[in-house]
C-alpha cells in the first residue's frame, strides 16, 4: 500500500490482485497523521460543508482509466497522453452535456495527480491537452443537435459524393502499398473509407469532435471490409491530435479545414504526427477568386454559413495555407463541383512530409 499526502488530501493506492504495477484508487480523505488532526478535520468540514470522499462511480471510472496503462496493453500508435500522463478515458471524453460532469471529473483527477490541469478548467489550460482543446474549439452541443447534424451529413451529401467519386478514387489510389496506419481527421460519417480501408493490413484512426458520427463511420468501415478491430473512432479536434510524433503513414482530410478553429495549427499537427515521407491527402473547398460575383456572394453569406454548417467558412484560402505549411512537396489541383453550388472551387491533392 502506498499513501501520498498533498497537504489537503491524501490518496491511498493499492495494487490490483494479480497486476504487479497497476494502482487502484480507493479513497480521498483529509490527512490523519497529524497530532492536530481533530482541529484540521473541523476546519476541513467548515470549509467544505462535510468531509467528502470520491463517489464510487467516479472511483470505478478512474480505475477503469488506469487499467488501460497495464504493460499488456495492445500495440497502438495512438496514445491518449498529455506530456506523458494519461488523459481521460472514453467515457469521460464522450460526455458532451452541459451539466458540468466533465469539468468535475477533470478537477477530481487533477486533485489525485492523475491529470495535469489547474483547479479551474475555464482558463489557463495547458495548450497541449486534447481535452482542453476539444472544449475550447468544439464546446458541448446538445445531443439532439449532434445527432441531427450527423444524420444530415449522412443523407444530404450523397449527390456530392457521387460527383466527386472519380477524383477521390484517383487520389486515394496513391495510398495503396504505402500506408498501413492511417489517420483521418474530421472523418464524419466515413464517406472516404470505401476508397482505402479495404486494403489488407490497414488500420484506421478516425478523429471527429461529434461522437454521433461514430455509428455511421463504423457502418461505412464495415461496408468497406475493414475489420472492426482495425478501426478506432476518437473524439478530438485537428488542433490537438492525441498521437505521438511521427506515428502514422498518412493523414486524410476532406472538407474539414473549412470548419476548424485554427487552420495553421491543424496543419502543424498533421505534419507532427506524420512519419518521414508520410502523405497528407486533402480535398477542401476554398474561397472564390477576389472580384468575382461568386466571391461577392460568399462574403455576404459566410457569417450565416458558419452558424448553420457547424463553423464552415466559405471564403478561406485553404489551398494557399497548405502550400505555405512547409511540407517538402505539395501537388494540388483546382476543380469545380456542380453539386456544391456556392461551396466552390475545390482544391485537392497530396502534401509530402
């Protein structure tokens, strides 16, 4: 048994039966070793209203999170860590309600030295934290809205996907034999999976801030012939990818840089997680040429587009930003998609790390 004292709280840690190094959190309580314990306990109760211990449900969730750190964990390039320390478990990350549950859990874990966050998660967050960045650029939405948007994306993009299929087929053919571990940012409902996920030995990590997309993406992965154990859906944003440096062979992003909060930061993250010589495949819509009638209309409608399309911008110069992101080489082309109406033109291509 190991007991650690941080002044205002003490954590007692016991090993799991049969696991030599995995700790179990049993309780948090006021210090009891001091000679002045009764007086301190009274002060503690006056400040807090009562002497509190961790709710059994929270203890169970914390221990479940710790279980993933055992030496027998499956081989994954993905590691949910912040400066070498574990981030929250899936059940924590998937809480998108406004009840404050996520913030309470963040504070609880910080108190037990399991997560390096300050007492208030509303300010002074570490910029490298995946969870903090997720909350910052994609604040929790109501479940009904996330479900509605996921359903709309699944049903309303069929004509667009049919028109652009030839372009995507040609583009994604460049992955064959060159990529086994593939990260797709903004995977959404998974419309791209049929072009590359069926290749033998491929492992796909799909990142998206909307967890309601997962069921659609998993269905698309299954239809593409990708074994379920080779597909991982991760709730995160492009500005803070939960991967170690140089960990994937390819990154894919289609119609995603239009809606990220910080394009340049996302592109830096893409470069960071790519292995040397790795590929970044992109298809993005960009702002029309200045002085054209289309650009005039885009400038007028851009504020409304951001509201109704979950942050999508009509006028971003995404192609220029990719070209200036210091990839070793960028091959790109411009095209117009008739089904995309005002969301034109498109830039697509491959950037090499």
